[in-house]
C-alpha cells in the first residue's frame, strides 16, 4: 500500500483517538488523477470520479435524464460513550473512516465479491487505512458504474477526516429508477475490517418512487482477508498504534463477514445510514 496515502489517514485516526497526544489532521485531500473535487453549499466535500472526461458535464447530463432524482445520503456515528469494550477491562471510542459510494446498475455490489480475495484495486487500502482514493479510481472505469466517489469531510468540519461520536458525513448523488447504491468504509480501530452492504441498496421502489428511509440494516461488517485480525481498539498493528501503515501479519483470505473471537458493537448501535430524496422529487411523484 502507499505510505504517502495511508500516513495522513492514520495520523488523523490518532488525532481522534488520542487528542492529548497528537494533533495531526489530514494534510492533503484525496484528489487523484481523474477525481475532481466538488463542494456544495452546506455539504461536506465529495471527491467524485465519473467515466465522462468532464465530471461537471456528466453530472448535468445525469440530472437531466428522465426520472433522475437527487438524494442526500447521510452516514452518522451514533455511538454512545466508548463503544469498544476491551478484554483488559478498558474501553475505546468507535471511529468510522470516510465513505466510498457507488451508483451502479446490476444486482450485485460492485465493490467486492464475497469469498474472493481482494484484487489490488484498492479495497485493501480502504480496509487497512481508511483511504478510498485508489478504489474510487478503479471502480470509475468499470462497466455498469454510473458514478463513484468518497465523502471525506465531516459535516461542519474544516478538514477531512474520520467521524467520531456525534459526527456525520452527508453528500448528494443523482440516480434514475433502476440504479442502485453501494458503499464501503473502514471500521476505524481494526486491521482490515470495513462496513458495506450485502446487496445493492434500492433508491427507488418497484414503481419508480424515490425512497426515503434508514438503510442501516443493510450494512454488515466485513473482513478484507488481507491482515490477521487483532482485538479491535487494542491491537498493536491497528491505525492508532501501528508503527507503519503496512504493519501487521499478512494473510490471503477471501472477503467474508467478520467471524473471529473478538467482540464488536452491533452496527445499528454505532452507525446510521439514511437516504432522503430531494423534496421536489417527492412532491412530483
């Protein structure tokens, strides 16, 4: 993995988890080749990559398409207190990394395939360091992908970084009936764990009506299978404590739901994922 990409993210995790010991923040936005950044009023920065050479032109075209609807996607850290209960009798905060999102066609999540090993397209980097930039670029060129990007700045924050208790990411996407949403982001205090939906999330009902709903129950905690798991919040080779971004015992397992001897908070106790269509879209339907 890239030290240049991973180090700022790990430093930011340290800043959230040990504010008295470190004050580092993200030093560079995740803007790579072909990933234009856009900022909407009142929204956090969204780093969006689209297949069109002009992201602005693609966005206007998508918004003008028949049935196109704007949605606000919100990911909130709703954990209370220090949600990670450790084996040494102590506790640690739950922190969630920036969110990768994909609008796509098809009936499967395009970010990964359960049971298969990661292919070097960026999921390992996301799961081990929280950096979605490489995966954004990899997905942008694939068939069936309408748009893809990452929300990296918490609402109300002045810099990019993970969200701690009470914080949230919020961003807008445009989709047409039949198009779906998939997401992925790192479980902050882990070796290579990430949250993602088992199946694509429907933005419209079967009759084409935009959905407004909480979708947290569609999320699961996944293991990328690239690094041996340690106790969450305590492992020496996890973001806040590891010596280098690639520290840890490498493994080569297929991506799977997390199943090990450690305790993890229930997803619905620490996260809330919701989608809300624009008010004009709802009234028009």
